[in-house]
């Protein structure tokens, strides 16, 4: 297991600085030795630092390119990936069909987006639970366009009993994988003062806790520090259970002055401030014009000007077509007692927040929760190509017929199957929308070929080139 290491903690801080702060980037390129010395990081090799940062930001997969600092980073990433793979193993699902469905859904997302294709450790969770309504942060880049904060789900005796019953239902019906969901979505975990109590129940019932990403790490540093200690270094090293989202450059500065490099060694800082090297998903508020967002406070405003093409060239509006929705399954709201079945979609006019709502239901208690949840999963978590329901070619996939093959190409993946009269006719029918049995009937496919034909079409479904048609 990876161990804490001062040099790694310092390199990670340099990387965090570089990602978030344009003036730091400039200083590093002008005089890296002096810049590191100002931070008190004299033992870091300036040249290796710069090379490590460059390779890191270029997207290096699991290769460190011989860089000693990245070696260590990759060691950590591999450890996290291994534990993620264990936590999402088929044996963690009560119903293996749901495990396969999540793979189908992820494959589709990767076929639709090269960015996601490159993120080998990205996962789709089967569930997210909101412990409130709305979000106080009101980030100008919020992909889910979270509404104004209205109410928290408080840890009253009655609510706690319902919560614990629901967690037991999730463990029984979905399996241990249910703890891999999050206890927030278009909400901020630390908006709820009882968040830690709700997570303690996860710990007791599941023997583990879900990941927390907070945009309020600096609001109450003592609370954040207590939370970090409660989660524990060992869990942070192997499972990366805490991440900080950085909304503004000022907030970044507050966070790093409050928390030492060692404290944040295994906590990812996601630089979402507009000056950062990262881009935004072209969805929700980030996709809107400033006047349409909402009245911004001064700190947010200083950032948003840059997001929309102000004159400052260090800051820019960079958005990309990808969804930040990491749920393919149930989105539960504990205040409203509602659940929705949702799937990620590339942001577009039809799905401006980057996800599709397939159905919404209310629940009254834990038993009712269980009935509705199981019905929704049975209805929408479709792991294999259905035989009767209509399916269609994924709208982001182009089809080309060559002499020998039918080629399907999406932004993130391509695939081809042998061309014959049945595959050609089948694909042409899928282009308009058709059911598998309908194709078999209309093409006059011989009975003895049906199984092989199904397997080849099912492979297209598994890889996300064809998908279910919803009204
Ligand atoms: S990005 Fe997160 S913290 Fe910011 S407004 Fe949206 S839900 Fe809230």
C-alpha cells in the first residue's frame, strides 16, 4: 500500500497550484527554482516538477514517462483504480444484470465522447441521494443548474429511521455497490449540517462510506478537518473518498493557506475556477449567457466575466460536450421523497443538464421505496438488446457501408461488422428505429442464423452503437 510521503505531498501542491492559478503557472515557467523555494519546497527538483506537470496535464494514461513525481502519483491512482474495481465487481451487485447495464451505459457514454473514453477510471454509480433541496453555492458553472437552497433533510429521529431503513433496503436489493453512489447530486454535502451523521449510518450498515466532493472545504475548516480525520488517511490513500471542488481563485488560496500539503496529499482538488487549466461541461449554467444565470456575487462575477470571453486572455471560456452526470440509475431526494431513473446524455437542447429523466416516482416509506426502486430498475436497467422493444442507431454514430463491412463510428469509438444482406438490412432498419424480432421477420432471416445475428446486434448494443428508443 502507498504510504504518505512529504515530497509527493509537495509535488501535489505544486500541481494543484499550477492547475488553478495562472500567475503561479507564469512564475513556474519564468523561474521554477525560485518559485519552489518561495513555497519552502527546496528539496523538489524544479526540472522534474515542470516535466511531471506537463506530462500530467497532457493526459499520460498510466505512464509516468520516467518522471519520479508522477511515478508516485500513478502508484496512488492505480491503488484507487484497483479498489474501485473491487467495489464495482459483479459480486457487489445483488443482480448481475444491473452490473452489466452500468457497463452498457458507460460504453455508450464512451462511444459518444472521446473525453470520457480517455478517462479509464470513470465509473457510473447506480444511485445518488440528495439530502436537501437546492444548493447554497450557486456556482456559475453548475452543470446541473442547481436551484436555490430551500431545505435540508434533517437528522431527526423520524428521518434517521427512514434513512437507515432505506440504506438497509439498498444493501438488500442493490447490494454493497449501493455505497458507491453519492449522498448528493444537485446539492452540496456540507450545506447539510447533519451530513456526517448520515454518512456514519452508511459506515454502520455498509461497512464503508460513499465519496464526498465538496465545494465548501473552506467554509468551516474545522468541520472539514474533522471530516478528513474521520474518513482517515488509509481510506483516502486507497479509495480517494474526499475531493474538493474549487470554485474561485480566492477560494483556492483560502484552501491552501488553511490546509497543509500533507493534509491534502490524498485529496483531489478539482480546479473549477475559470482561470484553471480545466474546462467546463457545456451544460447547465456554464452553457448559458451571463445574464441568464443569476445575479452573481462579486467573487463569482470576477470569474464569470472571463468565462464569457472577457479581454483577459489568461481566462477563457472553455466548454466541451460531455456530461458530468455520473449516475445511471436512481436519483433520490429525501426531502421530497421522490426518485427518478436517470441516464447521462451529452448536453444538448433536449438534455441541457447532461442527463435524461426516464421516469419519476414518489415513495412513502422504505417498503414503498423498495417496490418502486426495483420496478424502475427492472424497467430501465436493460442489460442486453431487447427482442421486441424498438432500438435505433445512437444519434452520435455515423454508419458507413463498405464492400465488406458495415462501419459504425462515434466520437469516442468505432466498430465494424461483416456486411451481408441481413446485417445491412438490419442496420438500415435500426437507423429508422425497429425491434430485433421485426427485423428478423422482415428480412426473412433463416431460423438457424437467428442466434448468431442476435449476438452480433447485441454486441452493438453492449458497445453503445445502438440504443433503446424512448418517447
Ligand atoms: S456545482 Fe455543485 S456546489 Fe456548485 S451549485 Fe452546482 S451542485 Fe452546488
